[in-house]
């Protein structure tokens, strides 16, 4: 993400240089690409957070299943006696 900011800032500085029409056009296109890449980076960060949430939830479910399994095993041992 920081690299994208550096690229955008470099292009912005190049646009301000005298006689830089071609550079300005390239910088404008680059800014568009940077904006899209920043959106992708944000989406990836959101996806990572969602994956962490799903992982935590699955771990809680696993613990609950283990606890239930232990309770059922204990019950069956008492009933079998």
C-alpha cells in the first residue's frame, strides 16, 4: 500500500514539472491504476478480516463439538453400566 502512495506522489510531482504534457497524461493514467489497486488492496484487507472471523468461529464450533462429544461419551458410559 505504501508503494502505491510513493508511485502516485512521484507521478504527481512529474505532472508539476514544466513541459510535461506526456508525463501528465501518463501520470493521470497511473493515478487511475493506483486508485484501482488501492481498492483491490482494501478488498483484500476486508477479505483477510472476514477469513479471520470465520477461522475464529470454526474454532469455537470445534471446541463446542469436542465438549458435546465428551458429554455424550460420558452419558453413554453411565448408561452402559
